[in-house]
C-alpha cells in the first residue's frame, strides 16, 4: 500500500505501542510473568534467591554471567573486589564527573570517562565505587577506599560512610539480588541494542544508565518517599487526587508487564520485616511500613476507579524506597544504587546478545510530509 496517499491521521498508530508485547530476543537470564506475578532470575524464584542464605549479590552475578554463556569466573568475588580497588585508584581523574550535582549524571559521566575499554566485570565493580565517591564528594567529604575483603553490599555501605551493620548489609544484598535483572525492561533493551552493534561494555552500560534515569523506569523511588512524606499528615486519597488532577502520575504504581502486584514488592516487605526483627531499636521501619500500606491501598483504589480495565498496582519502586531508606541510603542515591545492581543484568544480556551476532534494528512507520 502506498502510505503517502493516505491522510496522516490514517497512517499514524492510534497510540504508540511502546513495543508492548513484542518479543525481540530470547534470554536465559530472567523471566517475568505479569499475569501470575512471577519472577525468575538466573533460574530461581526471586524471593528464594534474595531471602535464603547465602544471599549475596556476587552469587547472582556469577549465575547470570554463566547463563549468558560467558566463560565461568571461579574467583568472581575477588575479581569484583579488585575491580573496586582499581576503580578507586582512578577516581582522582574523575573529580569533575563525580562532583556533578545529580547522582545519575555523575555515575553516567564517571562511567563514560573512567571505564573506556575496561572489561565487563571491571565495570561492574567500578559502579559502586563511583556512586559512593560521588555521594561523598557532593557532601563535602573525602571518598572512602573500598575494602576488598568485603562483598559488594557491605563495602558499598562502608564507602558511603554508613555505620557497620550486617543486618542492613543483608537487606541491601536482598535488594541488589532482586533487581539484578528483569527481562527486557527499557534500560536492558537499550543496553542490548548497543551490544547488538558490536560495541563494547562501557557504551552499553552508559546506554542502560541513561534509560534508567527516567522516572517512568528507575527514577521513581525517590519521589515515592516524597509522596510518603507529603501524606504523613494529610489524608492520602486527598493528596493523590490532587496529584492526578494536576496531571501527574502516582509514582511507584503501575507497570508495563505486571497486572498483579509486583512480586518484588513482596520480597522487599519480607526483607524489611527481617531487618525490623534484627534491629528492634529501629522502630521507624514499622511505622513507615504501616503508612506505606495505607498510601498503597488509597492509590490502588483511586487508580482502579479511574482505570477499571487496567490494573495499576504497586511496583518494585514503591517498596524499594522503604527498603533503601531503612538501610540508611539517602534518597538522592536510590536510582544510582538500582544501577549498581541492574548493571549485572545489562552486562549479561549484552553478552547473550553478542552471541546472536544479530543487529537489533526495528522499523518506524513514516507519518511525515511527502515531497512533491
Ligand atoms: N499513575 C496514574 N496513572 C497511571 C499510572 C500511574 N502510576 N500508571 C499508568 N497510568 C495510567 C496512564 O495514564 C494511562 O491512562 P490513559 O489510558 O488514560 O492514557 C493508563 O494508566 C495506562 O497506562 P500506560 O501508559 O499504558 O502504562 P504503561 O505500560 O505505558 O506504563 C509505567 C507503565 C510504569 C510507565 C506507568 O505505570 C507509570 O508511569 N508509573 C509511574 C512511574 C513508576 O512508578 N515507574 C517505575 C516503574 S517500575
């Protein structure tokens, strides 16, 4: 059919699909069932991987890496620890990038500048160093050197200057594992597209970071905490109605794939309950959780009234906000901490994509002017 002859309104899709439901890759890394609310990561259920012992980020990285078809790395924990030490040795050259006022801009700039030509595991180890060093620099403090004897979660907390706490490190580990991979989400797709052109690790990760920064993807947990703060002394429904009336979305609600509550929200609730049991003095956790459940209920009811045909339930970001807050992470760093974990998924997907040898290159329907 000659599209050029049709009026533009007939040629344009009624609503851009955003590639919803389009399968563009095969993966062994993770599986998301949006109807049943199931998530498998590296061949295991997310909750099992995140909450059973020994639940360390390094373990899931190892499993993802092998499933992607990369050469097994028997000393992966040591490789990541050495990568942190090597990244720290380079941070003086990254002063300008690391001092950028936004944590994700700083991470993007430092990764682009500091990781050119490095291999995937060196890059994965560098990210927590950059996140922590830039947070310290922005707060006017000197960066803290990594301790290679620790695992990623505990070392990240230490480099951020947070107090030593095995219970909190365990909660952070549960978080890092749970968000390490999630099918072909926007940032993973972006990274895979770059890998499909034959590009190396750094540009793939920079593409992933760029996509993750947006509030429709990884940028929501900070605003979720703002929402919880804003509704502490007012009726949540009234506040939420005002947000919608002003044309804003409710952060932490809705998902492209899940039609039920995001299973990762359950994992984080359980990790929070465990942290609360291990730190009984931390009474703020229970109060925050109770308030979050009230806001979640109000948001779900309101969104259900407005979109009865489209279930909009709490997504991963809703309880991410609570978990990272309980661990002591400042809200300005939430998306950057997400990136530390998701980088494992990006790099594994890129490895998988390269093995297909196939360029990802979709098509667009032309709806522009036609020359005479
Ligand atoms: N608050 C208010 N309305 C929402 C909403 C939310 N959180 N999520 C979706 N909607 C509305 C949309 O405006 C749309 O309404 P319309 O049909 O009248 O235009 C309808 O629900 C369907 O949404 P759609 O845009 O098709 O969903 P999507 O699959 O493109 O979006 C998200 C998925 C995650 C981008 C979306 O739910 C969202 O913006 N959530 C808030 C941000 C967030 O939490 N991001 C983290 C994701 S893990």
